[in-house]
C-alpha cells in the first residue's frame, strides 16, 4: 500500500491564483481530512469527509473548497490564493470511527506571494 | 469540543523514561484519547490511543486516569529519534474529527 499520497510536494502561487492540492489513499478509508500547519503551530482542521459525497467544515474552512466523489480521493481547492494561506497542508485518512488511528500524508508546502 | 492542555516543552535524557502529561477535564464519555507525534519536516505519526483502560504498544504506553480527565504518554526508554512534538487529542465519536493543540516539544539529550 502507498498509504496517503499528496501532490505536489511544493507549490508557489501568486495572490489571486487558484489551484487544487491532491490527496489520495489506497486503504479504502471512509474518513479523510485536510489540515494546515503554520510555522511553529499545531495543525488546524480545514475540512473533513466521512464518506464519498459527504463533506463538512472544520476550524478554518474559509477560502477552501473540497469534494469527495470517490472513496480514494479528497482534493482541496484554493479558490483565490492569499498570502495568509501560506502554510504546510496535510491530508489524512482513517476508518470512520473515533477508535481508529489516522494516517497522514507527507504534506504540501504552499507559498503565496 | 473538548480541549486538551499539555506543557509546551519537556526535556529528557537518552535511555531514560519520559512521562508526557495531558489534561482533558471536559472530556465526554465517548471521546477517545489519541496521541500523535511529529518529527521535524514530517507529517504527524500515530503513537497510541485508548478509551478507558491503560494501553501498551511497541512504541509507548498510555496511562488514563480513572476519571478520564487526564492521561500520560510513557516512552519507556527515550532515544534521540523520539525528539518530536507530541500531541494529545480527543477524537469525537459523533463526527470523528480531531483537533490538534500546540503539543509538547520533547527534547532528548544524549
């Protein structure tokens, strides 16, 4: 199993540009989530999904969209990038229950200038 | 949502045990207590989790207070590779999301 994969690893955007961060998992996990981590801080939950076709907002959803058309993929869209969205983005997946561990991807480092 | 409180930082000597505390006084009866750690420039890594009883695995032990308002992650023999930020998180059974706090930065001295 590849586990949780994220692409790209690094990205530089100009203010106002849009882009999609890709996340895929091959463990047939129902639950997937996106976090951002600013320098020296803990992770903050952006959006999560408990299954295909179901998404919900986390702590910091503004400026981001998600969709879950398949179990495997959970892309994160930045609609109009802002410097405040400069961060490292982590995707995670798990079985859909609180008793299970989450598996995290390696992260995407995004810089918005 | 229930929150956790951890010390900002702790130090340990190599090959000695480390006890990392976490307070979660507003925990609900169905919240699971999860511990993750994050090594520099990496994504978080699962360490251990539990509900009511103490738990052991190859990485660590988790001691949960009888009233569940606090827990302690125990690394039995710290190594230099254990230097990381350790996060104590409550996972909600209703929506399964996990909210990270600031964590405890563990430094291991040789």
